[in-house]
C-alpha cells in the first residue's frame, strides 16, 4: 500500500518535472538557456522511459534525443553570436489566442484519452508479439518488432536518415572545424573513443536478447565521431568519401538485398527463411549500425567533408543567387 | 487504467500542446526546432504510456519500436533544419 | 505470395542507393529506374485490373503484427500517374541541371522521394504511412532547397517546420487509434471504427496534419514560395505529386476508413475551405507577376476543387452516382498532375532561355520556343477545364452532383474559379504571343521541350478521351476497404 503511494508520488514528481523542464525549454526568452533546458529535458525523458520499463528507449533517448540533438543545437548556437534575443516568444493578442487554443486542444485530448484508457482493452498487440517471439529469431521483443515483424518500417526509417543527410550534404561544405584539443581533452578522447566503440559493439550484439540494438550502437559510434570532431580531428574518424558513400547506403542495401532474395525464394518480402532469422537480423543490424553512425556523424559535421566531390570538379556550394 | 499510464499520458498531451504553442509563437529557428522536438517527445510519451502494463507484466513492445523510429526521424529532421538555417545565415553574411 | 506490390517501392529505393555510390552515373541510373518502375507499375495495374485488389503481407506476418501492402484500383491509378510524371520530369532534369555536381545531388534524393510516394500509396498500416510521410517530406524539402537562392532555402525551411508539425499531429492521431482499437492495420480497422469521441479526435488530428501537407486554405501559406523557387523539375513533382499524396490520404481516411464514424455534414468544412482555396488561389494567380508563382497559386486553387468533392461524396449514398463522382475526383487529380507538371517544366524552359520568368516580359516566347508555348496552351486548356480535357469532365460531374444534391454553393465557386483560371492562363499566353524578343538565347536542344509537351498532351487529350476507361477501372473500387465489412 505504502509502496504504491510512493510510486505514485514519484510518478507525479517525474511528470511535473518533465512538464516544467519542457515549459522552460519552450518558453524561455534566452536561446542559450533554452538549449540547455532542452538537453536536461531529454535526459529526464530518458528517465521516464526507464520508469515505464522501456530500457531500449531510454538508451536511445539519452544518446540520440538528448545527446546528439543537444550537440547539434549547441553547435548551431555557436554559429549564432546574437542569441541574446530577449524577445523570442511572441506576445500580444494573437499569442493569447494561440495559447487558449492550445489549452482547449489539450483539454479535449486529455478528456478523450482518460475516457478511452479507462474503457479499452489494454492488451492490444502485446500478446501477439509475445506469442510470436520464439519464431522471430531474437529474444528482445523490441528488436523482434523492429527487425522482423515490422522490418519494413525500419527500412524506410533508414531511408529517412539517408534523405536528411543527402539534403545536408547538398547544401554546402562542412562547418568550421574546431581547434586541436589541449592535453586534458585529448587524453580523455583517447580513452573514451575506444570505450565507445567497444560499447557500440556490445550493444549491437546484446540487442538480440537484452536492451540494445543497431540504433543505440550506431548512436554510440556517432558520439565517438562527435568527440573526435570536438577534439580537433576534422575528419572525425570517418573513412575517405568513397567509403563514406558505401557506408551511408549499407543499412538499406542489406535490407533490400535480403528482401530481394526472400522474394526470389518465393517467400514474402523480408520473410526470413526458417532458422535463418537470428543470423540475418544480426547481419542487417551490423550494416545498419555502420550506416546510422556514418549518417549521424556527417549530419553533425554539417556538410560535405573535404574530398567529397568527385575528382576534377570544383567544390560547388549552393550558390546564392544562382539557379543551378 | 493504471495511475502511471494516465499520469504520463496526460504529461505527453501537455508536452504536445506546449510544443505546438511554442512552435507557433517563437521567432528564432532554434526556438522553433526545440519546440517541435518537445512536441514530438509529447507524442512519444503518449505511446509509451499506453504501452505500460504495470510492474508485473512486460510492456507492449510495439509502441516502443514505434517511438524508437520516431526518435531517429526527429533527429534527422532537426539536423536538416539546422543545416538549412545555417545556410540561410551564411547567405545573409555574404 | 505475389510480391508485385513491392517493386514500385524497391526499384526507386535501390536505384537511390546506386546513385549515391556512383554519382557520375546518377542520371543514367535515375532514368533506368524510372523506366523499370513504370514497367512494374504497369504489370501491377494489369494484375489488379484482372484479379482485383492485391495484398502483400510483408515479412509473412499477419497484418497488425506486421505491415501489409495493398494495391487497389485507386492506389494503382495514382501509381501510374506518379511514375509517368516522375519519368517525364526526370528526363527533363537531365537537361536542366547543367552542373554535374547538382545532377549527382539531385538524383538520389529524387529517387527517395519517388520511393516514399509509392510506399505511401501502397501502405495499409497507419504508422507506416507516418514514416512514408516523413520520408516524402524530408526528401521534398531537400529537393526544394536545391534551388539555391535565399528565397528557395527560406521557403524550404518553412516547408520543413510546418510539415513536421503536421506529421506530429498525424502521429498523435495514430496514437489515439492504437490506444482505442489496439491495431494499426487499416484493413482490420475498417471493421472496427465506431462513431465515438476517440475516432473523432484521431480523425481531427490526422486531418489537421494532412491539411497542412495538402496546403488547403488557410494552411497553404508555405506552398507558393516553396514551389515557385524550387528547380523546375522539383516544382513539377511537388505540385503534381507530393501534395496529391496528402489528398489521397484524406480520401482514404474520410471516404473509406472513418466513413462509418462520420456525419456527412462534417465534410462541409472541407468543402468550404476548398471553396476558399479556389477563390483565393485563383485570385492570387491572376495577380502574380512571375510564371512559377502563378503556377504555384494555381495549385492551391486546383487542390481546392478536389476538396469540394468531399461533401458531395459524403452525402451521396453508395451506388452508381457515388461511383461516378468518385471517378471524377480521381480524374481531376490525375489531370491536374499532368497539366501542372507540364506547366512547371515549360516555365522552367522559359526561365532558362530568357533568364527570368516575369510574365509581362514574355513577349516573343511564341517565336523563340513554339513547342513550349504550345505546351503552355495545352496545359492551360486542362487547368481551365475546357473540353476534351479530363478537368472538363470532372468539373461537369462535380456540378451535376452539386445540382442533384442541392448543394448550390459550389456552383458559383466552380464557375468563378474556372473564369479566373481562363483569365490567368490567357494573360500568360497573350504575353507569350505578343511582340518582343524576350532576350531569348538560341535554343540548345529541342528535345528538352518534349517531356513537357507529352505531359500536356496526356492531360488535355489522353485523360479526357480515355476517361471512360479510367472510370470503369477506378469506380468499382469506390467503396474500397468499406466493402470488407
């Protein structure tokens, strides 16, 4: 009884803090403070995921949602010296109207959800997943859904990553690199980068039966790349551009190849033949890890790295005022 | 209907509305991007809340997979938006 | 297991990967992929025409646990439209981008956009549709930003932020559906949806997201700058295909999946917004100074017509009248796609030759670029709605349904819209046929004008004369998933 009330208190506290940090991130006039609040918000959301028994999500949120997004926002902030805008949130009657509409929407939404959650069957698809888990080739149900039951969604998601990074690469060359790191940061990087790579390998392997998987592993590798870049290594540990192109496409390519082979065998697209599921999933996840890492690293670098353009032609930035 | 489920579902709805309001009212690109991300976190929280089935049972893995997909999509979009913003700023300084 | 529905998605996707790895061969890869995709779509169409709706359960899992692809007549008709327009615009693009680097940047993203479009048309899973929406949105933004100028980047950024909010609203709706019904598979949901607050909220959220993406008044503000400043082939795809995808989803949700939960009167809101779009868009097209901006505003107006069909279809009981009206809606969507892409490609041609696209300085275009001017004229016929274009038949059907149902409001709106369309198209043609030299350079390659011309011919002649065949193909599927009950 006491334990239940304690948990409820914890939940209320956590929920309240999350809302508070979200409010601070969204409504603060100072941009720098907003970014920091947002990173804290992301980490708190990761704690909420852990509370709700979603460790895979907690890992991903901390690494990608708070970590990488935070790193991207901080670098964008660096390029914006005039972040003192004390006037960033619009005021006036229009703002009041928007706020009122938002409140009404939230109220209606909340009412419907309370009504629905009280009445509906809470089982949904969970039982089906549990029932089919032994046939999926892995032990972690989230990995089973991502790489087997709904592998097609993951395939398209990798395509979303690719589209975003291609757009970023088309816009222009990379951001200004950082100075070479001092001895303290350099020493730290020398320790952390190998550790991150090892952790990535572990997460990839463990993702089959424990929390982890390709996305978390890829995010670890991307974090290593970000560290290297911040330490002054411009290339951030990436291989030369022709290899980068291959890595970017590796995840989707693995999926498509496996899918084409399965259709050739007369099965459905991405229907793994009996007994092969575990091995194929690991293969695809490995390719996806490399692809995700390369994509996120290039996204952080912010543009074409040196040597990206094919031999002989000049590096063309998106020309302002031109048409091609 | 579990207490945790409803608490976090309502928090998610609150964040969704907060983020939406922020995205409409903020002037700077960075502020809008943060607001959109908070909005997304709200929707994700709604999914994960309905996936929770209490301390005794394993949660519903489907929404977890959906949210993982959503997190990755969100970071891709954020990166693209920031790159576009940077290009815009560079063009202003040219 | 018939895996034909998979190919229209995997062929462009695989080609995109190849185009990333071999950037210097990207144009060849792109055109080859376009032809292969068209072939796959043709085969799929033949199968659906002879055997009816095709379902493919991806991964072999039961839909619900897994994701299903579903090819019915509506989806296949739009797939054909998409493959043809994309092939023509892609062919044009090989000549448009003079810079080799721009070419190699264009093709992978273009192919990803095509894959996203086809994936969306064939998807039967709500969350999968969300992912395809995001892929489509991001690739469209990346393509729009290839325009390069400050205006293009600013417009692309606005498109991105607005589009993201729309996608999140859609996702929120999906969450409500999963919470209430416990599945994301549209085939299963078709039998489950009931008229209750959860359904209404979900539909409202998803609709809000889709209205942003289909640029329905008053959420259209992002479209004119984005479409006007993008490179010509990209503008063609954006106006003809990308916004159509959102309208297609609206059709699936309102006329199919959620139809049992809806009161016919609720569709009036869509119709009224559509009417406002027709009037506002046509008025601004009349006032536009630049040809591409005119085309973009025209898109806003033409999409408005599509939404006017919604209250009519909602009010008609199932039967031949509804089937015909539904066929008219599809015909109008298809004709607009071909006509608008032709218009944008022609505008791109003019812009490259003259260095600008200011309408009042178009004098002499008819002499310098006769084929392109003819294309403009044909596209104009299809946009205004003169016979024998498909638009004429569609608008005729729209008006008869309106008369039959007593929904008189739409009649003056359609009339006014068509008159204004005549106004702005004839204005352009008037200047084009007028005197002047327009500082035209000598035309480099006459073949570059061909894709636009072919598109315009399809819009004006083929779709109009072949409308009966289209009607017969699409109409029986008018009840789509509802027939499963």
